[in-house]
C-alpha cells in the first residue's frame, strides 16, 4: 500500500518537474529568451485540455473510462454559442447544464444498470458528435459576442487569463475534493477491496 | 501450465450459447419499426439502393469482423483502427511499383504485425487495451505523418484497378466481407482456437488456470484483427487512389458500433461474426433510410449513436438474467 501510494505521487510530480525544466531550457534550443508571453501561451495550452483531462481522470479514478468527453465538449461549445448570442453568461449556463445532464444520464446507466462504461460512453460519443454536427449543420459556428471572446483570453498579471485561471482553480479544488472522505477516489478504493472487480476494462488497476 | 490441477471449466458448455431468443425478440421489434419506414421510403426498394447499402457496409464491416474476435477474446476494443488502416493504405500505395501481389502482401504483413504487437502487450502483460490502443493510435498516426511527410501518398504505379472491380454489380470488398465473416464464424465455432477465444474472454483467470495459452490466444485474435484492418486499408487505398493521414476517417468508431449493434458483449466471451455482419448492414440500412428521407449527416450519426446505446443497454440487461 505504502510504496504504491508514494509512486502515485512521485510519478506525476516528476512528470511536472520534467516539463517545467524542459520549458525553462527551451532557450538553449531556440536561442531566444523566454518571455512572459511564452508562459501565458503555455498556460493557454494547458487550459485547452486541462478541464477535459480532469473529466477523464475523474472517471478513471472511479475505475471507469469516459470516451464521450470530446463529444460533450463539442456539443457544449455549440450550445454555448447558439444560446449565448444575446448573453454569454446564459450560453455558459445552458451549456454547463446540458453537459451535466449528458454526464448524469451516462452515469445513471453505468451506476444503476451497471452497464460497462466503455460501450455506453462510446455510443454517447457517436451520438454527441452527430448532435454537434446537426446543431451546426456541419459548418463552424461563429460566436458574435466579441467582448466575451476577448475577455476569456485577456491577460491577468502577465501570464494568466480567465480561461487558464478557471482551469487551475478547477484542478486545485478537484485535488482537495478527491482527498476528502467519501470522495470518488475513496469510494473506488473501498469498492475495489469489497467486491470482485467489475469490468475487465476498468481504467486504473494499480496492482 | 498447471493443467493437472484444473478441470475443464464448466462454463465451456454454456459459453457458446449466446441467448438467441432475447436477441431475436429485439431484432423482431426493430424490423417491425424499421420495415414500414423503410419500404415507404422512396427509392428504398431498388436494386441500386441495395447495392449502395452493401457497398457502404463493406469496409466498416471487414474491420468490424476482426474487432469482433478482439472483443470476444476479452480485449474490449482497439482505438487505433483508423490509424492502422491509413498506414497500411500508404504502404500499399508506396510499394505498388513492386507489383500488386507484393504490395498487398507487404500491406497485410504491416497490418498484422502492428496490431499483433498490441495484442502481445494485452495478452502477455495485461495492458489495458483501451489505454494502450489510444497510445498506439497516436504513435501509428505519427508514423503515418512521418511516412507521408504530411502530404498525400499517391500510387507508385497502377495495377490496383482489379480491387475496384464490381462482379455482378457489387464491389469486390462486399465479397471479401462475406468470405471473412464466414471464415471468422467458422474459426469461432468449429476450431479449437475459436473455442479458446470464448473461454479466455469469458474468464481469463479460469482460462489460465485451465492451462489455456491465454497470451497466444489473445495475440491470434489481434493478428486476425490486424489482417482485417489491412484488407480494409488496401481497399481504401485502391478506392481513393491516394492516401492522406485522415483517409480512414471514423473507421474506429464505426467498426466498434457495428460490433456492439451485433450484440457482442464488451466484457468478452459472447458474440458472433455473423451478428456483427448483421450489425454493419443494419447501421448501413438505417443511415440509408435517413439519407433517402433527406436527413442531414449529423442526424444520421446521432441516430447511429442512439441505436448503439440502446443495443448496449439491452444486451447488458438481458445478459444479466
């Protein structure tokens, strides 16, 4: 138990340190000094996939696998644009509500009917891609609210933007939640020790 | 291994009975719903449309037949199908100047080796197939970009036209699909290797305890899948006459959808190649009806996803009883 736990912390920490070191050393390869914009840009890239990775990670810790995140992401974006033409906040709220509903329906099938997560989320992924395609007519949809688009990416303290700050905040709050008693992580642990393993494709088999 | 200790698992006898009753009921319901809609659709009941349905099911179907064996063997799904078929198509086109036979053999070899290696990691080292194949998909897709330099790979010479032949008005790929489906079904039902596939998929630990070569059985399933992927890639290459990095499109998802609609259980141990064939044709028929009735591509994909979800839930709920 103890060495496994330590490995669980050391490997991601080492990966993070490695990435930061590589980032700091990039001037050696490019011959150009690092600027605050480089840091801002790197954080924007992090924000691009950070929330998606959190979503997949959450399901993996619960011993399942969500293949539908990219579908939910696409539909969420479409809805935020369609519903947010008059008010960006309204679009955001509708998109988040739809995303939560999409996840809850899949979660209900997986938890209550005990259908394996891979085929459920795969089918949902196909359906959601179709839905995103149907909403947009296969074309890219432009968000006309320029003020909101600019606000999301405007620089704060040189290196941050609302986009990257939201992702960082979500990562940090998720980190503290998952350590709390009754969290997904602990539920998955007790489930793993209590009963026989469920599906052969469960995401995170430590041993 | 320790074959002295373990008696043949009792599961062996019932594994191959896959509850045809409940699925037949589900199929009947579907036909009752689909049939009136289909026959009242203009131009549905024409020979040309029947050909179009089979032709559009052919390439996805060939890949799905291979994916069926992987799923039955308990290796769930491969997320690297599109990338593998694309690389195979590029190899085929680039080596065509060596002659059609050499190019085809090299392409088949490439597909089998690339995929069997993944089967090796799953079968012997218990790698999680989904995580592994997502990673492999990135690596193979990167290989495709490297191989092609990011530009379309065009045929090194002609000679592939024979693959685009349409004997009796049907593309050659349709006949290959039928042959592969029958071959896969025969392997599954009538050979020792096929029976072992079901046993390994049903209960890996028990299969290992019974002395079955779990690793080898898994690799054989993946190698067959690689063969099917390579055949798909060769037909894709011949049909498009050049290969770009996104040649195979949504092949990965479409093939898995066909396997799941055919009623094969994701956990393994149950399923059949002929039912996958049925799944591929069913998806093709539904897309065709929606297309003829003027629905958009998005709606076709949406309905496909809902169909897969419905079948998955149904198969699971029925399977638990």
